[in-house]
C-alpha cells in the first residue's frame, strides 16, 4: 500500500511530441488512405498501437511502401538522403521532426561543411542518432562512452554534438573528456540536450530526498524515459520503468514514491497507474511550468489547401474548412485531444 505519492511536474508530452502526434492526427483527418509513417512517430507503445488502429502503417525500410503513398516522417529526424528518397517516391511527404533535432542536424551540416569532424554522443541504433549521423556519414563519429572517444583519431578540427535526449550523467563525462582530448573542440553555444529532457530530470532529482522509489511511465525504446530511470538509479534511488498499469503487478513498491513520465508517455496511462495504486496522500510536485509550443510542420500548414485539392476525391470535401481552421488554431488543441478525436 502506497502512503504518499508525489506526482511530478513537468512530466509526459513535450512540445515536439505534441506537434508530431497532432500532425499525424491531422493527416488522418485530411486523407482516407493509409498514412505510412517512417519509424514510430514517437517511442510509445500505446500511441503507436492507437495510430495503427486508425490506418497508419509504421515501417523502417523505405522499399516496403507502395509508390505514391502519403508519408509521414517521425519526430526523431530523418537522414537527408532518406528524406530525398521519400520525396521522389511518395505523393506527399510531411516531416514531423522536432525543431530541436533539426537544430542538431543544422549544426552537423555547418561543422562538417567547414571541414570539422563531428563527435556525436548518442545511442547506437536509435532513430534520432541514425538521422543525425546521416547528415554527413563520412565525417561524423558516434560515441557512447569515453572509451569510444579515446579510440578516435581526428587530425583537424573536432566538434561535439549530442542526441537531444541524453541524461546529464551520460553527457557530461564524455563532454569533459572530449574537451581535454581536443583543446579547441567546437561546440554549439546552446546545449543540444533538450529542455524537456532536462526539466523532467531536474524535477525528479529535486524530489528524490522525499521518496524511496520512482516509477517512470514510458516505453523501453524511449531514450528520454531510460535517461530518467538511469538518472534516478545513479542517485542511489530505486527506479522502475513501466509502460502501463498492468505492469504494476510485477512491482513491490515502498510506501513513499514519486511518479513521472517520459516525454512520449500519455498522461491517461499515468492516471490509471495512480488510480490503481490508490495512495493515502497524493501530492502534486511542480519543478517548473513548461509553455513551449512547436507549430505543425510547414508543409502541413502551407499546403493544406493544395493537398486537399490535389487529393480531393480522397478527402471528405465538407471537412476542408474545418481542417483549415483547425490547423490555423492548432495551438489551442492538445495531442491528448487529437488522440481522443481519432
Ligand atoms: S524530447 Fe526534446 S528533442 Fe525529443 S521531441 Fe521532445 S522536445 Fe523534441
């Protein structure tokens, strides 16, 4: 029985995830046909399955989709040559990459165009890392730890970039080591670690002294969720990642706990867990407010009339004014509402 449960803020959806979920939801409203989404739109099992139930097919190999499909590219970013391929084989490609990932792509392009080699700190095989490394595959080196940096032999200028969802404890030792190894190491003025990842980690660290364990809601392939779990464990506290309420039965939780969620975990899953735990006392703990908003992909905003005209037979024409108006007022619509509207 849980006595005291701290519900941590901020948690759950970040601005990039909000934008990507809404963008895909709008696509489903505009088209009757299947939407092919390159990689999971965001790394959360419940969300992926919800979209799969509504005519979205997720795929990893561009050769798997029929020609002239309507394609969505995920929030994690896509390598430029892969995006070009989609532009040539699809009837329409909308890129819902998070602007903070795009920032890293721009930095990679700038550094490598100016002749530097880039040390990219990230997780091997993660969609975001694959997309970023695709900006300049010959001049970028993926590193996961200090030993990887040690093995590098960069003769000229070296630059350091990062996957946005790393934890500070993953990033800082590699950054310090790289700065020692390469005296004039180039780095962006503003850190690549995104505000949402950092805020969720800072919030949980702030409450750790009050609790004996932390439950992190999120999927096992969500990098920022794993970073939250690692951060808590590194501070010496018990931490458990669960996807949903059904996984609670595997846990033997202490009396005082905190609950948080990775940036792609829907809040209704958090509340189902709290309801099931039925704590004697529920305390809202707020680290800070988040007000960031990322607009929908510009192709979706700019081309909605053209898109509708182009595929007029595939659209419900009566919905067109509603769709245009909705996209214009997108800021007032949440991803949670978008998911409920499917
Ligand atoms: S976690 Fe950060 S980088 Fe990733 S989608 Fe959210 S805001 Fe963008």
